[in-house]
C-alpha cells in the first residue's frame, strides 16, 4: 500500500510560480515511476509530467513543457512539481500518482497508475 499526500497549491496571479510537493509512504518509494496529473472543472484528468524511479528521465505534456519541472528526492520520499509562468488555463486540481509497473517512457495515461493522492488546488487569476 502507498499513501500519497499533495501540498503546496494555492491562488496565484498569472505569471507567478508555485511548488507542489507529494509525500509518499507505505512502500519502497524509490523503485517506482511517479507522475503528476491535473483535472480542471468539467474536464478529464490529464497527464502533466512523469519521472523515472531514479529521477534521471522526465517527460512533460506539451502544454507545460518549458514551464513546469518535475523532480524527486528519494531519500525524503518526496516528489515535486515546480510551476513557473502560470497561466489561467493551468487552474486545476493537481494529483500525484505512483505506477507500480512500467517506466517513465510509457506511463502517460491515468489508468496506468495504481495509487493517487487526494489532490491540491491550483488557481491562477488573470
């Protein structure tokens, strides 16, 4: 069993920055691919970024590439998502997730992930 808890969301003006954290517990954290997803009101949950177990491989959705950075600290059982140059369309609930199988190269769909956090709200005002 894996427990995930996100934090760091909030209200920010367009162009601003936030750093989201995901604290993991319950299993050996540093052997799994992890990802961030987001869900805006009335929309499907969508892929944002993924990171390999070692942190050496990362992929991003085109909509956030160059603005968001995913990272992890396996010693602390933490994963991060740094959000820069935020836009109103980035407003969503952001979720972290763990995939027990597969690698960062092919974990971009929400049904490939096994555990989810409760989410943290990010609201970007124009």
